[in-house]
């Protein structure tokens, strides 16, 4: 009777094991390792149904999937990453991802999606990265992203979007980066970006905007980078960016921009990089750049500028790079450049420079600074293709006005006359002359400025075309390049810097990959004379403190990711960031070089301890000297008593040893023993002759008033015994 229940239990256990094994079986044609399933490049037309329940990563890219059904991931709540890119998906049914409650990464790029509905992403409450680029999406219903409350990165590049309506992006309040490049967006509603207060990166380049949606930008007060390049915008009106006081990168290149109004850049108090190349700018208001006080790089190449606004440039005290390549400039106001103490790169090539006396002071500026710049004359004809540095004052047509300095005194010996040149320009106003004079006196750079190497002239006949991009877009050329892994095709890290001091910068980044091997950091000071440095950090680290940096120096930091043993070495613009360390504090130079402040508490404690030790040693020394003096006197007295005999005399309450020589009866009454001892010492022990005895002066005859202080010796010492102590000191 007991065998039948046991057999039934065994059968039930066996059936349970078989069912469990079947549920964890790798799908046919796929490859499973750990909790990752690889079903890519298998020409699948439907999502496999026997995917193990404990799978965390599912790779289904590069197949022939056309529809994602509503029950595709119903039992796979442990999935955190799903690759569905490079398929032929044309539709996603409502509730297709409802079972993916722990999904963080969803790749739907390079498919054939045409629209997104409010139920497309239902259930993806924890989604962080969503890639929808390279599709045909032209319609996004309101509320499509409302369920994605934890979304941080949204990629919608290269789709068919034409307008952004009110409430399009309501819901993802944590959104950090929004990619809308490569669409044909021509209209942005005033409330299109409502709720995106946390947005830091907005990419609207390569669209069809004809005017700047200034009212739409009012809620983007925390924006860090804004890209508007390759839009047919012709005018920047006043107050276009007045609410973006944290913006650092503004890219408006390859546009049809012909006019920038005077107050267009008001509010950009923290802007560092502005790119305006490849536009149609001819003239600019003299004060258009006045609000841009912290700009470090200004790109104006490939425009039609006839002059530079001097008042605005003079306010850019942190400017390091100025590029005016291929414009229509003929002269420069040299009074601007001496105020730009950090300027090290000045691209002036391919401009029709007219080398007259108006460029004399700019030539002197170039001769007395380390700014890398070359100016080739275009006119007059005799100076064509000549470098301005090689042209003399006579060739520039400057008038000569000389005067001789005479001797100040008649007695001074004759010296060689010195000639002082009066700097004039014809015609030059008095104001311009005072400005040029002050410019000549301020041409030398600060002595502590880092000296870059001299500029190398390109070979003759070679045209240097300026196609500069932001510095963080240029990959380090001296680093080994490995073929990018297939998973690196869309990665972004978005590094940023915080906690900037004179000697350290905290570098932060966010990875679009959940399980990288490691991160690779490359950094160097700005400029060609410095080499790249590199270090590796663990995959779970998303910030790193860069220490031992030079104060008041511009640095570039790049971050790479390593996957499956291969480095994704294609450095992109989003992989690098630039910033400068703070200047060293003048009051604490040593602390500034070390990147910290000096703590005076240990110094004060050390000084106090030293003073206490010194005082104690001094007191002990004085005490020891006095003690030795007293011991010496005592030993001397006892030696005298032991050699001459002694007796005890009573002085009040003290018993003292009588000194036969110095015991004075006049000082205190003494017993008769003192006299007998002294007499016996004089007559017998000392053994004086009668002649010597006659020469002695008795105590009775001696006048006490004639005794000096040196003659008074201590005549008593507290003793209770008459033992000769002198013998113990032999």
C-alpha cells in the first residue's frame, strides 16, 4: 500500500523536472550562454516562444521580424536588454512589451516603423534607453511616452517627423538626452518640450526649421548642449536663448544665417563653445558678442565677414581659439588681441588682407606673443603672398617721424643719440592713436602663461582648409585603433565634469551598455605640445576624480567602452568633454598647485608644542646650573670644614657646623666650642708661624663695615652630623 504513493510522487517529480528543463531549453538555431540568448542573424520571422524564463539579455537583431505581437514577452519579466534593431518591423501591437517590467534597454533602430501610439510602450515603467532611429516614423501620438517615467535617453534620429506638437514628450521627467537630428521638423509648438526640465542635450540639427523656436526653449533652463546646425534659419532674433544660462555648447553651423541681432545671445553667460561657420554672415553688430564673456572657442570660418566686432571680442577674456578662415577681412583692430591673454590659436588664412600701415601694430603684436597665427598679404600687388611678419614699416607705407634725445646735463659725457619713434597713422584719429599706443605696450603675454610651440608653416602650394569641429569631436591620433565591435554601432557615454578645482576635476559619464568590460579614459591638456594619457576603470564605475592637473589649464577628457575584449575606439563628439581647471589662489600658491587648501591647525599646534618644549628646556637648564653652583659651594665649604676641623654651633633652632675661618661671633652668639676649634685650627692644624699669626686680623678688631660682599661666605649648612663629607666626593 505504501509503494503506490511513493511511485506517484516520483512520477510527479520527474514530470516537474522535464517541464522545467523544457522551459530552460535554448531555442533552435540560437546560442545561449549563462542568462544571455543570441538569436541574431538567423532569418527568423517570429519571436521564439521557448526562450528560457530566466533570460536577462535577448539578441534578436538582423532577422526578418515584421510584427511584435502583444504576447511576445509575456513570461520574461527578468529581461533587462532586448535587441530588435535591423529587422523589418512595421508594427508593434499594443501591450507587446507589457511583461517586461524590468527592461532597461530597448533597441528598435533600423526598422520600418511609421507611427507610435499611446499603447506602444505600455508596461515599460523602468525603461532607461530607447532607440528608435533610422525608421520611418512620421506620427507620434500624444501620450506615447507618458508611461516611460524613468526614460533617460531617447533616440529619434533620421525619421520622418515634420512637427513637434504640444505634449509630445510629456511623461519622461528624467529625460537627459533627446535626439531629433535628421528629420524634417519645420514647426515646434510652444509646449512641445513641456515637462523636460531635466533635459541636458537637445539635438535638432539637419531639420527644416526656418526660424528659431524661442518660446519652446523657455522651459529648457538646464540645457547643456544645443545643436541647430544644417537648418535654413536666416535670422537670430533678440532673446533667442535668454533662459539658457547653463548652456555651454551652441552649434549653428552650415545654416543660411545672415543676421544676428544685437541681443540675440543675451542670457548665455556660461557659454564656452559657439560654432557659426559655413553661414552667410557679412556684418555683425559691434556688441553682439558682449554677453559671451566665458567663451573659449569661436568659429566664424567660411562666412563673408568684412570686419570683426572689437567690443564683443574684447570681452571674451577666456578665448583660446578664434577661427576666421575664408572670410572677407582686410584689416584688424589690434587693440583687441592684447586683452585675450589665453588666446593661442588664431586662423586668419584665406582673407584678402590689405597690408598697409593699419596692420603695423597687429604685426608687432604677433612678434611679441606666442599666438600661432599667419597673415598673408593679398594687396598691394608688391606684397602679395608675403607673410606680414616679414614686411617692414617702409613696405607698409608708414611715415617716419623721428626726434633726437638731447643730453639732460652739461657735465654728462657725450653719448650716442637715441631716436624715439612717434607712432602715427595717416589718417588716424586721436582716439585710435591712443588705443594703438596702449596695444603696443600690452603685447607681451603674462610670464606664467604656458608657452605652446611655434607654429609650423604648411608647405608651399598646400591649401589649409578650415573644417574644424568641436574639439571633442577630434579623436586622439596617436592611440591604437581597433575595429569597432558590432555592438558599438550606437553607443554613447555623454561625459560631463563637476567639482572643478585648481588641481582636480570629477569626470562623470553614463553608458548605454549594461555590461561593459571596462571603461577607458583618455585625457590631455589642450594644445598640440601635450600627449594623451590614458587609464582604465572598472565597469561599475560611472565617475572618476582626475587629480594632479595643472591649474588654470584647458583639458579634454574622452571616455571609451570595451566590449567582449574589444575597444570601441571610434571617438565621437558625445564621447569627449572639455573644461578648464580653476586658477591658483594668489594667497595660497602652494595649496593651489596641490589642488587643495592649506590647513593651518597642524602648523599652529606644532609651533605651540615647540615653544612649550623650548620653555621647559630653558627652565630645566637654569635649574640645573643653579643646582650645580650650590653643589659646588657646598662641596667647597665641606672640604674646608673637613680639613680645618669643625664643631656644631647653635643658631636659634638650627644646628650648624662652625667654620673656624668664616664663623663670625658678631653675627650670632656661638658657644665657646667655636672659638676653641678656630684657635686650635689656627695654632695646630693650619700650622701658621708667629709671623703669620701676627698678620692675622682678629674678629674683634675687624671693622664690620669694611667687609665687602665677596668676603661674606656662607658660614652654616644644615647638618646633624660632623662626619667629614669631603671624603665621599674624592
